[in-house]
């Protein structure tokens, strides 16, 4: 098949089912289904030349038929006006809408109808109830279909006159789906004023928002019943809107769209961009929207980015229709009109809107946890089988700080990586045969762990963008020694994540901060990089001097922004290198940072706003200049000394370096370790690199390839001095003893 194919209309080869369930099923060959990218049960549209689109359900032919033939039922042919032998085009469509009300008109034979009694209101309700069964058995309905029903000893025929879909007055397609919540109406029945029986947001297609959906559905109870089942007190008011807030990409807009499909008589949307174009026109449009909503109850008004049109009073934005929004919200009190607005942060919205009678219910959508991320990934995957459920759980555990939009982008990238890998793995002969054949056989995509790892390298959490960000590539095995420090660092990070429930039962709050101190070059920064790599957490690396600014208030603002980003991307690690630059003792004339910066740091770590799932790690060579308040319990209370490596650690450092280089047989790692007592880790690496440089010098002089030999290390030991004196180590010991 090339271009846009057409199909010849043919009748079904089998007898139609008595329940008419196959009325709108069109049967195609497996090749045609594959070419049209359809699966049995998918919605598709049928179109004749110059005609309107008609909807149908794709189905697999029960017998072998030609690829250019489509088999249709007599009912479909009659309702859509298709003739046998006519050519039609077929396209894939989105899913069908559920029926809200199906309206029937009686079409019983006039001669027989004269012998039947006219339907009374009580009889009409009984026949409406009786018609629910045949309609539900058929499931897929369209205007013009005829059904017969035997009830109370008589037989009547009814034709579908019109169909109303959920959330709208007319169905989007020519066919719709009858569900358990659909209602049947016979004749010119006038709907009583009031809402449909039940309004509810379903969790289908939404993951990780179970708590939020429960809060919303609880509020919808005020709008969802024709008559209250429980008599409420006279002071109870069903008014009040909802304000949904949370970081970018967490699913606020998705929740708004789901709210619109909850079964409202009409859905209204306020476009913030249109509102700002012209204040006069925008205000008139807003009044008109609220007036129409009150005339079509129960209805819902959705406002995305409400802070864009009603910012906090006193902000730099001069435009605001906040007062008008307050006015129209007051006018819909005690009505069945729900207003739902979205914003990234509630403090950005006009305070006058955040009252119990206006946007009184505030629902936060936070950065998802590992369990919620798994639910989101499963919702994105839907009915597909890739990636597998095991890989979904594996991804959820490794995407700390990712929001729904990030997870969607990650799965897209995984599919691209898997597609490239599978395309490269195909044999060349198979590729040539496929290119010469007109029928292309698609191979199912299979996502592997390798594809996910590659995708993770190119996908970043939204909350981590535009941050002083360093992506460490260091592992524990790259660092020699310091085993006790590594163990304590792992506990500080892993316990709150893996043993949260157990710690809660034991009333233990995890460590919020770790201070690493010691002489220069003893792997303090390297240890933190390895911690972030091994734990898989979001990592914000900040040098103390980078925060300082000559402008008043800028340093404090930069510090608050760092903590805000870390909270949004939690669980995360903030690493302050050279923290003494911003946290020197207050009152010390040698302090290089202002008191306000230190105060801001203390408040962010242990102030009014709780620092949850954010570990602060600081490193310094001058612990004696730090303010004592920084090291009290609840802040940097986990104080670890990182001193020069001992004999075993030095052997490990030399072994790690030698394993990555070309070493001569006469090099004795144990002898090297014994000869470097008191050297720092950085100095040991400098010795190795100096020795390697000496070997390269010999190679250039002799023209013979050289390995790093013992003589080269002897030369390096003479060239690299030891800079950590015993007095320096004693100074750190005295400072440590001052805390005991």
C-alpha cells in the first residue's frame, strides 16, 4: 500500500448478532490494520470522497479477506448512507466519549401502536429503565439505531434520536459508548434543573495524584446530587473554589483537564493570555463567562496560571483583574458553579482570592515520591508492555526530583535510544530486504536497562535547571581509605530514604547536615561527589565565595534560591565547599561574610520552613573560624574529621592509581605507602603523576616506550614535598576536643 489507501465497502460475511454489538465494527485484514496502525477495538473514522467523517470501531476480519476490502454491517450502511462497492478512506481517531444521556423516540408500527396505551410518566420511567439493558449490551450507539423491547406483555420499538456526551451537549463523534453512568430518556423529556447524579474525577490516565483526587472528589460531593442524601445544617454552604498549586511539570494542567471530564453540564475555560490583551475586553469576557456558567449549572470554570491575571498585590506587575475576580466569585455563592485555578505558588496569587468563600481549598501537588513516580510511569505507559513493570520500578527508584513532565520526557528518550539500538542490531540483509519490499514488517520495540541509563544521562529534573550544578562521576571505589567516613555518610543519606517508616516509629529525625573538616587535599570534596553519585541524588555544588555579592540583599537571595531549588528537587544534597567564606564567626573582625548571609543560612537549615529530604554537606579547612550556631544539633551536627590517609589508605590510593596506569614490575606499593607517612591524598596523586611525567621524559629522550618504574617514584618523592605538618594536625585535634 502506498499513499492514502481506499477500501471497498462489502457486507459482513456472518449473521449479525441479535444484540447489535457488531453494528459499528468494521472488519479489516491484519495487513490493513497494521498499515493503518490500528488494533482491534480502536476508534477510526470513515470518509467518502467529499463526504463527512463517520466513526466506527476497527476489528479483525474472522476470515481471510483482501487488503482493499472493508466489511460493514447493514446497520452501519443504512445509518451512514454507504453503498456496497463504494470507496472509503479510513483514519485512526482518539478514544470515544462516554454517553451522558441517550434520547429515544418511539417508532412502533402505527397500526400496532393504536392498540397500545399511551405512555404515562410512570410507564415512561419503567421503559427507560428497561431500555438500559439492550443499550448496554450493544454498548456502541449512534443516532438512528432502532431497538425493540418486550415489557409488561407488550412490545415497543424505539429509535435513538440524539446522544449527549459527558461534559458537552453533543457527542464529538457519530458514535459514543454507553456506560453504567449513562441515562436513558424517552420522548420530549425536559431535564430537571440541577446537576447530574454524580460528579467525580476518575484516576484513569493520572498517576501519583491519589490524595489530590480524593480531596477534589470530596468537594464535588457538593455539586453531584440532585437532592442531598443527608440533610445539611442551615449554616452549611457548598460554595468555594479550589486552588491547585505546585512546581512546574507536576500535573496541574492535567488535573484541570480531568476535572473538565467529571460530568459537568458545561465546561468553561478562562485564557489568561486573552485576559491580558485588553483589560476592558478581558473584564467583559470574564463577566460573560461567569454569567453563562450560572445559567448552565452544574458547570465548572477552569483558570490556568491565575497568578498571571491576578498577581499578589504590591508585586511589580501592574496588570491585575484580581478585584473583578473576587467580585464574580462572590456573585456565584450558593450556586452549583465550581471555579478551579492553578498556580506554581499560592503566595504569587492575590491574597483576596485565598479566602474560604472564594478559592478556599488549596491542594498542593508536590514533587512525587518513588511510589508516586512508579504510578506516573505506569499511567504514561498505559496498556503498552514496554518498558516492563520491573524496569518501571527501577526507573522510579533512580529519578529523584523528577516530576511528571520529566518522566514523560525520559520515557520518550528511552524509546528513541531503544529504537536506535535495535535498528543498528538488525542484519544488513534484513534491512535491504525490508527496503525493497512494499510490505514493511514492524519489529516490536524492546527497552533495556542500557537504554534507560543512556536516557538518564540526557534528561534532567526540571527543578535542577539553572542551578550551580555539578554532575559528579566519582564512586566509592575511586577513593582509597576513609572507610569509617564513607559508612557514616551513607547512613546520613540512605537511612531517611530506605528506613523512613522505621525511623518514624523510633522517633528519629534524620541528619540534616554534615561538616567535613581537615587539612587541604584529604579528599573532602571527592567524598561528597562519590556520595552523590552512589546515592543517585540531585546534587547542588556551591562554592562559598560564589554566593557573596557586593549588592545589598543579593547574597541572601541567592542562598534562599539554592535551598528553594533543593527542596523542589528533594531528595537532594547541597554541598558548600569552603563554607568558612560565608559562615565565619559573628563579631570576628576577620570575617569575610556579612551577618545577614550567616543568619539566612541558619534559618534555611533549621528555621520555620522545615528542610525535608535535603542533606547539607559542608567542607572547610578552617573549622575554628565557623560560627558555633552552625554546628548545633539540627544543623551541621554530624562533624567528621578527614585527616591524612593512614598506611592502609595510602596503599589503596596507590593501588587504585597504578591499576589505571602502566607500571613496571619493580614498583612496590607497600614500600611507597610506608615512605609517604603524613602525605595528603592529593599529594599522593601528585607523586604518582610526577613519576609518570618522569617516565614520559625518559621515553622522549630514549625513544623507547617506558613504564613507570621505581626510580621514577624515587624522583617524585624528592620533588613533591609534604605540606601537612604535625602542628597542623594537632590544631585540628584541639578544635575537635573543644566540642567534647
